[in-house]
């Protein structure tokens, strides 16, 4: 075990500051699945991804922070639904954690997250299973963040630069012979 003062690493990037409404608009613009407002959701459900319809159904009239959090969680479910044998309850904890990572990354004021049940479930598990859980969360949060970044038009972390050493030279245009005057 290490004390945090004994570890070194590169400094953590500051959270990106965007308005919640701007982030929601970016999700709507870049979502790989359909989004639809619905009044038919059960009382305790704020949003739900339905894989058969490839649509996220969202309750209308929620606070912007709650809306962002729900959309992030359901986009994570949409990512997990690509896996064979996907069942929502098997990936609920990972999607919840991915939503937390995204709210922290974008500094969205969201309701407090409760991790008691997740930590209790993972406490007795093998380290390999715990690492797989964290890897799933990281991969999904990154994927949703890239989608959101496209909506915000943020530059990708990697930049593309021209490789001048290996570029082909431009061919010169062929010169036309001078036009001769016609004799008449």
C-alpha cells in the first residue's frame, strides 16, 4: 500500500467546464442511438435504453445535471448492449460508474452518487474480476466521452500532423507549346 504523498505521476487534467445544457445538446447531436422524450416511463425510472429499438427514452422536465447523468448512464448501456448476451442488470453497476466518471470529467453538478452497494458486491471478488470491472468502466466512459467530444467539437487527444519526409512531390503541370499564328 502507498500513501498518496508517496506516489508521483503526471498532474490530473482540470475538469472541462461546459454548461450542462451545452453537454446535453452535444449528446443529442452525437448520440449513436435515438433519443426520445417519454411520459410512459415508470415512476422511479428517469431514463432507459431499449436495445430492441436502439433508443434511449428520457423523462421530460428533469434538472440539467440529472438529465446529463441519466443520458451518460444510458449511453454506457448502449455501448454494453453491443456485447453478445447483454443483460441490463449485468452491466448496471458499470454504467452507473461510467456516468460518475463523465460527470466528474465535465464537472456537471449532479446528484450524489452512492457506491455502497457496488463496493460491497466487489469486496470479496478476485482481483482479476475487480480489474475487469474497472477496465469496463474506463473503456465505456472513454467511448462515451469521445462521442460527446465530437458533439462539442473538441479536438481529439491525438493530433494528426503532416509527415513531410514521406509525402510525394506534386507533379509539375506540362508546359504547352506556344501557339503559332495561322496563315491565311
